[in-house]
C-alpha cells in the first residue's frame, strides 16, 4: 500500500513538472507577442489622451479669445462690475483648467515610440512596486 502511494505521488509530481515545463515553454513563445501588444495598447491609449487634451486646450483657447479677450474693451468701457467679475471668473477658471490639462498630456506614447525598452523597464519597475 505504501509503495502504491509513493508511485502515485511520484506520478503526480512528474505530471505537474511536465505541465509546468509545457506552460513555461508556451509563455516563452508568447512573450514577444504579449510585449508587442502591451506596447501598442499603452501607446495608442496615451496618444488618444494626448490628442483629447490638445483638443480641449485648443477649445478653451478659442472660447477665451472669442468671448473674453474680444469683449474686454467693451466690458472696460461700460464700467460694469458684473461684466468685469464674469470676465475675471472666466480667466481664473481658464487658468485653473489649463494647469490640469498640462498633466493630462501624457507623453508616454512618445517614450514608447522612441525608446520602447526604456518604457518596458519603467513598466516592469512599476509592477514590482
């Protein structure tokens, strides 16, 4: 009975080591494709965020030019406190919004395009943390 248990245990260990070897061989074969897909995914995702940030920033600049700067002389001439406050509020909100837009512009896509190995090292380091 003891011999049967030992042979069964030895057989299970052999099967598990064989399965681990097959799985590691499969993973080694798939690593280049996974790395390519990872680079492509993060590069396109960050590029879309970058373009969205640029569009939002350009829209803010257009609205600022169209509504605030163009009407600045008219608001000053009227000596209207309400118009002045609205204009100042628009300028302050604009500045407060531009600062986060600067952080929305991820340049990770540029790092992936120019130096993908450096990005992979940074990504691996962030996974370890």
